[in-house]
C-alpha cells in the first residue's frame, strides 16, 4: 500500500505547474555509478552530470530515469553508506537535476544491498526507488495522452553475471518464485495498458551489439511480450555505450535503446552478428569523449529520444508514434 501511495502522490505532484507545457520531458542515464574509492566518481560521470544539468535546465525536464549499476562495483552496504553522497548527491548537483530520480538496480547493485537503495528513498528528496520493480504513469501536459513506464529488476528476473565480461550471460534467477511474480506483474501491467506510449525499462538489454550482447532470458520471455502488447520502446544500460536498435515483428515495431555510458565507455561491437539483420540504427562508443545520456520528449503526436554526449553535443534523435 505504501508503494502505491508513493506513486500516486508523485503523479499528483508532477501534474502541478505543467498546464502551460505541451510535452513531457525527462532524462535517462545508465551505468553511472562512479568508483568504490576516492574520488568515488569518474571524469565521464562528472562530465555527463554537468551536461545533464544543462539539458535539464534548458528543457525544464521533470524527472530522470536511472537504469542501474548505480554504485560500482559492489553496490552499497547499508542506507548510511557514504556512496550515496559521494557518487550521487555530490555529483548531480545542478539545480535542474533536483527533480525526482526513478531508479532500478543493476548487476553491480545486486552484489551489495539493494534493499538499502530502496530504503534511501526515505532519506533523499529526489531518490525514488520504491520497490525492485514498479510502474510510473504520466499525463502529457495539455492533453489526454499518457506515458506509462514500467521499471523492471532484470537481475531478479534473469540472475546475476559471474565475471561481467565479454558475452557473460546471467546465470538464472536466484529466486524462481520472485522472478515468476515479477513476470506476472509485468504481463498484468501491459495487458490492459491503454497508454499512448509504453516504455519498459531495466538494466540488462534485450538486444545489444556490444560486449554483453543480447540477454537470452529477456529475448526468450520479455521480447514476445513487447510485441504482443505493442510496447513503444525498451530502455536499458549494462553495455557502456549508446545504441538504437529497431525490430519489426508482425507489423509491430519496437525500439530498443541502450543508454549505458554514464560512467564508462566501451567500444566493443563483439555481438553485432547476434542481433536481427538490419536492426542496428545507431551506435556510439567514442572512448575519446566523456560518455553520454538520453533526453526524451513526448507530445500527443510523437515521442522523441535524443542521445547527448557528455560535452553537450547532440548525437542522434529518433521519433516514435503513439500506439494504435
């Protein structure tokens, strides 16, 4: 009940002051979790944070999606862990970023205490992590159009990786019952979802050309759901780059975005042959540049995602139509 109230209250708060707007605007960043020793951050993370702040101020974004690996390399120990300040509060300091952050856990977070990250929601004004998985629903200002975001714990669904290196696949869920419960929740959340745009978000990618490649567990179980319920897009991190892939099945098109360069950049394209032919639309992994993130704007007519480099350079944009 507490979780439902949290989401309900946040929706109420978000509705305030948007009457003059005509779009819903927000950011997304993955794999942003600094370092476990001083200075507890990286040049890429601080650069991306600065660029996010400028973008948030320019477009008056309302919230940020954080796609896991929030604290490298072993998560946090407890709710009083200094990493919350050293890697989050003291890094994303721009006034425009003092808006709600909605988080999911990554594989590195699951090496530590994810429940402490959830508990930290009670200590931070902007850190919103109410449960391992949860829904977010927004109305696009000045319209009846809506955006539904379903935040997943892909590690709970698929298991953790052992070595987190080239091609390393999750080893299967630690708790089958919890995984099945989350799958059932997701299908139920999609089944009667009439939102104009649906985003499903989690840490592991469904498909990726990079170091880790497609996640077999998600390809097998999640991917069919995305088409069955005409999901607009899937957001992920895990691979440390920016990717856009698009796959059409049975006259349904789903866009897959990897947004995993908030702290590191990895140029690997080791799995380019493992994704559907022609699906790759964009890939960025310039190790000479300071990472990147995504800016998303939704109107009743279209939802556009833009990749932005950590120096503020716009890299790529793609627009998606509402669900039919």
